[in-house]
C-alpha cells in the first residue's frame, strides 16, 4: 500500500547519546523515508539501528516504542 502510519513515543526522539545529545525527530523520519518501500518490520529495524548508532551503550532513559502500519 501507499499509506504509511508511523507512531513513536517521545523516548525515541529524546534518546540521548553518550555525550548527552538528543537524537531528535529528523533522523527518525529520515530513516523511515529511506526505507519507506520496505516492509514495516524492516522500517522498525532501521529506526532502531539509528537509535543504536546514536546512543551506543548508553542506557535508555525512557521507553522506546515504535509502531509502523502500512495500508
């Protein structure tokens, strides 16, 4: 389908890196745009890859919830 619904909690965009910087919404949305044609599970994995690259081994400070639905 052409429609894609993305829902995520603030823990995703507020994820902190080792230096304390916030991930932000744009890297999350860029990962979704880059994988838009992929299955939802792949999109979720790409976002979590971005999170891991940003946060490294820093423990999460909040929940990391992401839902991707395709029509």
